[in-house]
C-alpha cells in the first residue's frame, strides 16, 4: 500500500456547548469536547471499570453553525474526521501541543432539544381509549419462501 490514511470515527457525548469563533471573510469555527467511554470488567476484582477519553472536536463554517444551533452539552453525536496536531508558544515561552479532530462529516444521534420536544408531543397527544381499541397492529408479513435478489 503506497498511500496513507488519517481517518477517525467517534461516537460520544458533548462535554460542553459548541464554542464559536468568527473570522473576517465570513468563516467560522466551532469547538467542543467529546467524551468516549470504554467499559470493561476487572478480572481480579470483578468490578466494572469505565475509562473516559476526551477529544477536542473542530467543525468549520456552515457545519459549525449547524452544530451550534442544534447541539448542547450531553448530546450524542457521530463524527468523522482527521487527526491534526497543532503547536504554539505559550505565554511562558514553552512549546504547547494540542491534538484535535478536524470534522469532515457528522450525524446527530440524540439531542436534548429533540428529546424534550418528543416528550412534550407524546404527553399532549396521547390517544384516547376509543382510538387505541380501534387501532390494531397489522399482521406481520407472511414468508413466501421465495429468495429475493439481495446480496445480503
């Protein structure tokens, strides 16, 4: 293999709200921490152990604005991107490093705003007893035994 690959895929929860930075020319940058967890059982003690890894997520321009609008602390998100390490001189003169995930694609898995709207709509539109008895689940489809052309 002659090429290289720098790709990261993460599913985790936001550790804070999206912090936006705006630049001249209309560009913007959104940053937020993302927590991923690893859980296992310690063989010696039988205790369940959870390790949390924190990732610095960076989203640019329109994607950053979408994240700021719809995401908040605690929301679950899937992100794809590239690992990028930056370095700079600190105020004390020491060289500092930061490793970030530069996002290229993302999918919201759950947002608190969605959850609160769903809970409200379910509570306000609960069906009456008459409607519940009138609705019956349709019968499951019958297996005809025919093979379809799907490869999986």
